[in-house]
């Protein structure tokens, strides 16, 4: 199917993009376009104007100066290949390397990905586990929001009218063991279940833990119960069983499903993939 007629303009700066959004309430931002364009073709989204921000150079950088700061227009392929990301947030590099196929990874952007907030996408779950900070800019200036507060519900974020994602900031996690694992849908490669963990170890003891679940839930979300079960443990079988059960309990009210992978199956798989994520982080 073809999209409805629309106008197209290219913004030369962040301020121009925001101004164009304010002038047309039916305008949409175009970054990589790998979520928006398919929705337009299905007439699920019918913007009157596309504001292309893809040439704004200030939104493309990946820099490590203490914390890791990734511009909203950095592509998944660039993030997966970045030595800065691999050393400071390895789980994010791994997740971006699992997004879609090469065409999607080479053109799709991290900022567009999280603004779209598809719960079956990979990066949001990792950003939740890594306690990332989302940088936003709108008519009232700049602000930041924690990733765990940014993802509100199914395809719903904390973005306010006329705001744009400008960057994603992550503290240096080089000293933590991080991982992202997922069950991929065989057709779409989206996550049927995705789990990310970040473990701070002292010898064989887990000093602190962050656990996030996506794919099976309406939004990427932290699991405080799983984090508590891991913290202070030696990650033995009993601790991992308790962690899996806690993650399933925390996610119980947020489970989504379909004909191929129903809710009960996805719910059960959360426990399985929590254990796999811990094992991969330790490996």
C-alpha cells in the first residue's frame, strides 16, 4: 500500500526542526525512517509533513568523555561497531547488532528507535538496564529523563509536544558485566522476549544488579524483584531460580502476546531468558 500525500522538508538545525513541528501539528520527524515509513504505507500514520533531521551533524556523534554520549542520529550499525560503546556499554553494542537486518541497522537511528518505543525492539531494554539518560530538546529548552521513566507504555514515551530526542547518555559500565539476549521472531527478528542485565561483581558475589525485560511486555521495564534476588548472591541455582520467578512476577501485569507467541508462553520465557542473560554476562 502507498502512503497518503504528504509534504517533505529538510531541517538544517534542531531549532528549525522544532519550529517546523510547531507550525504544523500533523508533522512528523523523519530520522532513519524504518519505523515511520512502513507505518505510513499501512496508513497507520498519516502525517501532512515530514521534517527530515537526517543531515543535522550535531546529532550524529558518539563520544566517550567519562560517560558515553550517543547522538540521536547515530545508526545501529555505527553503535554496534563503535569501540567506545563496545568497551563502555557492551550490551548496547550487542543489541544494536541484533536490530533487524543490515539495511535497518545501516539507516535506522537510536533516537528514532527509542522515540518510536516499540517494546519488541532491542535497544530500549538495554538502555533501561544501563540506567541511561535520555536528552530531549523542545520549545522550552533542553531536559533529561531516565530511560526507565522515558518508556511509558506501548509505543508511548515521555516526549512532550514538539520535543526531539537529541542524545542518549550512559555512565561508563566498563567495570560491570553486561549482556543482552533475546528470542528473535523468525520472520521479523523482533524480540519475542528480550532481557538485559548489568552485574557488578566482587569475586563470586554479585554486589549490585540491574535487570530489564522487553519484547514480552508492553514496554521495556526494570525488574526490581529480580535485581534484589541477584544482589548479595553467589548466582547459584537457587538465586537464579528466585531471580527468574521475581522477573516473571514483576512483568505479570504487562505481558503482551499474539497468535504465534501467546502471553503465557512469553511470560514463561522471561524466566528462561533472565537466566541466560546472567550466564552470558558472566561468560
